[in-house]
C-alpha cells in the first residue's frame, strides 16, 4: 500500500519548504467545487497550469480531509489513477445498512506522458461533503515533476488567508443549505388566498354582469314582466267596458 501524502509531505507542511524551485504564488493547484452545500454530493475539479519551475509535471497526489470517506476519481486519458486507502479506527455507518471500515485517504494521478510547464490539465473527483457548514476543507496536494516536486500543503493560521502563503493547499468553505423563509411562505399563502378570493368575486360578478347590450339580464326580465302586465290590464279594461255596454 502506498504511503499517504501526510507522511510524504510532513516536513514540508511543518516548514513551508518547496522542493526544486517554487512556482509563483499565482500559479497554485486549485480546487473548484460544483457545489459547497453541506451534506450534499459535489464534483471537485483540481487544476494546474504549470510545472515545478520549468520542469514537466509527472504526478498529482491529493490528500482527502478526514471527514471524507468515499471518493470516485475521474478516469483521465493520459493518466493512471490510484486510491490510497486508510483503515478507520472505528467503523462508520454508510447509510445503506453497511459500514465503512476504511476510507479514501488520497488520490494519486500519475502522468503517462509528462505535462510540460505552461500547459493546463485537471481532474474531477466525485464525493459527498460532510455535514459541516462554515468549515474549511483543505486538500494538501503534492505535485511531482521530472525534477523535484512542489508541495501545495500550507494551511493558513488564524488570521491568515491562502493569499498570505507561498504554497497554499487547495481549499474551500462548506456552506449551509438554504433554509426556507417562513415569512416568505406565509406571504405566498396570503397572495394565493387573495387571488382565489379575486377569482370567486369575478365569478359572482359575472352572474349578474350586463349582457352585450349593456343591460343586466334581471332588468330585461323585469321589463318583460311589466309589459305583460300592461297587456293583461288593457285586455281586462276592454272586457269590462263591453260588459257594461
């Protein structure tokens, strides 16, 4: 079993030493998550665009934070990939009726053909983020080259940022899931109720709405009944006069 990065880069992590020519601070190995939401699945894209000084890159070894148990690395053309496993002191429930007895401690990519300095490449790792909102996840990474290596393993101390370091480890902050706003939900419910009431009011109004001529239906009925009454009254008057004559 391959020795994990934590052993390989221990001295470098402690001293901040970069072996065989440091790259400039702007030429870091970077990580870009597809999402940073706690307790969600994400795809992490690790990228580099430089060698160790002018030396071509031959390998990238990425150490996983201890909270991460399982990782599915991309099978990348031109590179061999290896999972370095680490036994867990205490088994962890995998959420599917089983247990994790070991975890992926490190992902190691080895180039079939060295990547010259000034050329970019990247790797994707699929994994589940821990339920740890506002926590920073660090991924110490060692870039090996034809001549020497660069250890991107420095972690900011309190009050520092990665910009203050010469060889910072790739990292990002886990964010909390967006909680629903009770006030917004209540407002949405009130709006829906108002709309429903408006629709009911429109329906009631339409039952007594004017016809195309602008006269209410009820008025037409009243006029018809009134006219009939006049006719009946006239007929009764005529009959009464004939009877008297």
